[in-house]
C-alpha cells in the first residue's frame, strides 16, 4: 500500500513541548524458570508485590489487586521525601502462559503523568522461558521515557530473579470451588489434610483470616517435628489466599506464598505458589523433594474433599 506522505501546516507545526511525548519501549528477559512459573510470577498478585519495587529505596503498597480480565491493580510507590506515585493497572487480556495486555496510568498529587499500553508475550519450555514486554507510552505531564526505561527495566530484573526461586504446584480437584475453599479455610479441616503423605499437624493457634496466623508443628512419619508459622496477609473468599511461611513461631521467613482457586468445568483448579526468600533456600527445597511433597499435599486435599 502506498503511504500518503503529504502533510498540512498543522501537522508540521508540532510544538516543542509535545516532541518526545510518545515512545514505544521493548524489554526482553530470558529467565531460568519454566514457562508456567514465569506466568505466575508475572500475574499472581502475591508475586507481583515481591518484584514490583525497582530499588530498595522504593516501597510499593498495593491497594487493590485483581488479576483477571476487567480487574485492576492499584499501588502506591513511596520514596522518602517525594510525593507518592500512584499506578493503576487494568487487565485487558490474559491468555495463560502466552500473553497479557494491560493499561497503566501513572499519576502524582492528582496529576496524570503518563498512560501506557503494556503487552507481555511469554514463551518457553519446562526448563527456561522468555518474556518480551512492549510498552506504548504516552507522556502527559513531562517526558517519562527515561524514567520508564529505568523503572520498568529494574522491575523486570527483579521479576526474573523472583521467578528463578519460585515454585508452582497445580492440581485440578473434581469438586466445586466452594467445597475446596471450605476445606482449606476451615480451622477444623485444614489440619486434617495439610502436609505430605504420612505427615500430621499439631496446631497451637489457628486464625484463618487476613491478619491471622496458623502456628503448628508438622510431624513426620518418623516423629521428627518441623515447627511452622503461617501469617495471612490476604484472604479473598473462594479466589485466593496470600501468606508468608516462617520457620517456627516468629522465626525467619523462608517464603511468600499464595493459593488461588479457579472454576474449571465444575471442578476447581488449585494453584499453590511459593517465592523463596533466597535462591539457596529454593535449591534446598527442590533438593529435599518439595515439589513432590507439595503435590502429595494437594492430593490429600483432593481425597479429603472426595471423602466429604
């Protein structure tokens, strides 16, 4: 097709303050993590909260997080001595393990700084994956391109690091979501099935709500006791749970975790994700068979639900 190169006076006379307002930015990352893991790290609210801050001097507070088409995410970026930066993300398309599209509006003190369309394409295998993010940026209050390149790039570096120490377990349970949720979030039933084959739970305190906790011992078949402490920071009924895992009551944190529940033709797809605090802890967990043991736990959940 022949392009019409004719221009009129209005097109030629672009004010200087509008030059550089629009930009298309591309970011690419190769990640040493499976495709399904990278997708969860990119989209799961609990994981996004871990890698969102571009540097240690920035604190990101999430006010809303709803990763589904039509849902939105609202966060505040806080830097000491500077006004808060508000970021609103709205999810327009989500094709699991393939592609996502969202808009992003950045504002400060009630003034919109920029609007962007963000497209993420994901590909890969069970070993490695690749993320390509295209940002179509419209700067409004000032030229935001340099800031976007720096901030978005640093965030994606964090994402790659987080994905490489993330473990994701999934199982489709043949029961309605309300039943599966009820088995998980009932203080009487959770200890009955939690843990790998042959393990049992001895509960000290249990309060399954946002701000609540579960202090308990996991007891292995040989009698070995493993103290655990779960601290719950998010509970969205029949949708997801966010919590942290600690080595015993008030012990050091070793992972940020989440569980999500999705309808799937009358069954329930359960996704259990964990971002370990360090790469060394992730490798240690893999070494002692955490994937297999975690899948056993979800299998016990399925059998418990079936028995009810």
